[in-house]
């Protein structure tokens, strides 16, 4: 597995990464995300995920230690794993790579990481069976809060300590 920067040679493949239909409500398309990356060109960190030469996903984070919105200082904005590639460890790999990049950058980026998501029924929040397991990893439900200006939820986590496996229910 690898994460690569977007180039003219791989941009079309990135734009074809589609999540499952029921997930589309909760995550913006890669095309929309790339538009955001363009206007946040100094802080956005967009990467295409490959398994050998096969495109399996896309991740975009943001590194802006001077942001007035605390949730934007060091955060994962998008994680899109192709519908037919999910449940194979690609999301875990992307989060771990983001955490490694935060550590490489040092300073505030290495100390506080935020994950943003859109709330709703069927969304990416922790499932009931995951809550106990998540508490053991240092994620607390009470730490989750709305970022009203964005219409999303955020939680501060130590990405380097997260074991992103989900318990079987």
C-alpha cells in the first residue's frame, strides 16, 4: 500500500473513487474535496491510495496550526475508500499515514489531531459495540462535538494510539 500525491497522470483515477451509495450522504466526493484542496492549497494534504497499481481510496487532511477553528489545525477532512475495497485495512493505513505525517511535521500537528465527520443515522460515528472498545483507545463520546460553522462533528484523538479495528458484533 502507498499514498501518492495527486498528479495530472492520476487525477482521473482519483475522481473515480466512489464510496458505497449509503455512505455518499456522509462524505463529499473526491471531486468536491479536490476543489476544497485547491482553495486550501497551503494547508491541504490530499493523497491517492494505491495497492500496488490499483486505486483503492483517497484521503485528505489539513495542517494549519494557525487556524482560528481548532478542529482545522491538524485534521482528517475526508477518507474515501472505494466501495468494493472496504474492510481490507485501507482506512487504517490512511489514518496511520496521516498520523505519521503529523509526527513528521512536529509541533502542534504531532500533539493534537482531529477527525471531522457529518453526523446522521447510518453515519460514521462509533457503533454501540464499538463504544466500549473505543474508550479503551482513548476516544470518548463526550469529546465529540459539533463544529457548527461547518455542520460537521469533530473529536480530538491521538491518531497514533488508535487501533482502528471494529469488534465483531
